[in-house]
C-alpha cells in the first residue's frame, strides 16, 4: 500500500540539504522531506555479526531504532520491543540468504501486529517502483475447507493451462494445498488482524523470482478425477498500473471502482462522481482496494458532504499535530469541508471486503459514522494507520513505520477491528463458479428499495436485501 501523506511537498534535494542541516528535528520532526538514518542505539548486548555482513547489522540497527524512536504508540501495541530485537538478532545472523534475511527483518516488524509497519526487500522495492509483480498471477482464498481460485491473470501460465475462477487447488508441488496454505498462514509475519495475516500465505505461494516453477493440480467444480488439471507454471512479470472503472449500471445507478487511492486517479474519480449527479444512487466499490493517499480519501469524502464535518482525531507519538517548518500540516482534529451545492447527496453504498484497507477504510468508516453511506459486503482489513513516506534501509530496502493512528468521532478504532458492514454478504465458491456478484446485486436491491427523499443511512436487515435462497454468511 502506498504511503498516506507521502511526497505531497516536494523540493529539490540540493535545496533541502542546507535548510535541514541545522536542527532538522525542529523544522521537520517527522522527517517528511528527508528520511535520515538515526543514531545507532543498541538496547542489550548484541549477538556479534560477521564483518562481511556489516550492511545487515546496519539494517537491523536502523529498523529497530527508527521504530523505537518514531512509532506512533510509545507502548508499541503492548509489545516488548527490546525483547523483539533480542529474539530476532540471532535469527538474522543465521539467515542463509539475503532473501531470508529481508523476510526475517520484515517478520520482526510484524511483531507489532501492524500491517503498515513493514520492511520491503530490494526486490520488492524495484517491483513497487515499476508498478509490477512477479508471481503466478493467481488469487485464491479458503472457502468451505477448500482453496478456491478467486482470480486468474489472463497472461498467466495457469490461465493457458485451463485454470479458471471457481476451481479449487488440490495440490501444490505435490503437497495438499489447503494444509500448505494453513501452515504458511501460521508461519508468515503477523499483521493487524488474523484475516489480514492470511494474505502473507497467498504471497508466499504466489510470488517469487521470475521463471521459478510451481506445480499445481486444479479441480473443476462438480467433477470427478477426470476434471483435474495438473500443470507446472512459471512465475512471470505482470504490470500493475492503477486502474479505474466508472459506468451507469443497467439499473440506472452510478458505479465507481478503482484499484487504490493514487493521486494520479484523484481527478478521474472526482469527475466521475460529478458526472453521476443525476443518478438516483451511487455505488463506490472499494473491494480489494488496498488504500493509499489520505488526501485523496478526504477529497472523496467531501464530495458526499454538504457541510463541514469533524470525523475524528489523529493519534501521534507526541500528542501534537504534524508540522513542517513550524507550520501545521495536519491538525489533531481535522475538518473536512463539505462540497456544498456540488456534493452528491443521494443514497450512497460502499462495497468492502477483507482486502479493503487503509484509505479505503478511512473513506468507508468516516462516511458510515457520519450517517452518509451504507456499507455492504465483508468486514474490512482492520489496517488503518498511516506513515509519512518510506525510509531507505541500508542494503537497499525500504521501511514503513506507523506514525499516525485514527479514532473516529464515535470513539472507535478501525485498526485491528475493521469497518463492519451494515449488510454482510460473503461470496461463496458457487458465486465464483457462476461468475455472480451477489454483493453488487445486494447493493442495487438496497438502492431500489430506498426512498428517494431519505438521505440518511437506512437500517435494514440482511433479509431485506438478500434472496432467501442466498442468506448472508457470517464473516470468518
């Protein structure tokens, strides 16, 4: 997920250096313009590292000290951060490869149970810079004791071998797929919520170096052994540019979906909302949207508000606002200016699932708390903290560390809890097999049943919106 508030203020580095040299902690206490390495402070007697691994010790020192000094919560989510270093230093020393080292360093930050505080390896940094992924091109999730394909990239080897959405994965490299998936979910780095953690298992199976191979057996729905496909696939390079979709649905309602809160998409999204001013209702689909820019999230929220609102407050390490050059860049209780006559005030539905994270949760949660939107789908990721930009780690990696927490106007925290939908709908394997989107269907049914003059969020039961033949499932 891209940083929330990062890189909106950009000055040439050569001009910044003399400005920040004297007392940079005073003019830029959050290092928004320059992520400099902090002084090394060793908490306990460290395990000696080989001289040839000097950069690895520097990386460990930098990551541990930066989190120790800058993390938004001085209590570290109840974690003994010194003990974490003592635990991981010998493991990092014993790492058999650079890949294993970076994975362990990231796992160390995962001890905070915080999806936003993490380490990216140099390979991951390069992929992120190039808007690409190196993977099998598969999406899958556990459903009814099976590992079900939820997406198959059309350029992947799996697709050309015949794998399709709704099939189950029976084996991976000869091992029962579900057992492997569960084991990897247990071994992967911790995260903000248990359901956010399982994405680490998906990455471990899916991602890897280009041209490395994986063997899988896929099973078609409702078939016997002759419906199985066994194939060996190579990981490939896939481009992942920001994507955006808008249309007026056949039902007459407006529909918007975009891949992330990326500043390059802001204008298109805002223009789309304006273009739907005559539609009787609007659906904003944030399923699978991993978040991004908080500024874009706030701009989106204001398009649905006529008046100024204070949706909540920020949490910082010092309890003070975010400042740059002695100027407040973020208040602890920010105001969102409504869009007055230009605001979209008709019924609004936001779709979420367990992969809706960060800025997606800010958008959905704030509009839900303000009584402006009805949330339909699954509970969101529970991953709502913010960092102000990546920091360079010795060895070529990146560090993100949470510097801002959020509390809603109602006193709730989305982090570690998620945004709870007003109407819960969880897709099943049958839905994927039939290529049926019951979440979108439910949203359209809800909007059809809504009184045009009622702009407050409706309190409806699941049975009001979902056919009795497809009752809403409980969230895992």
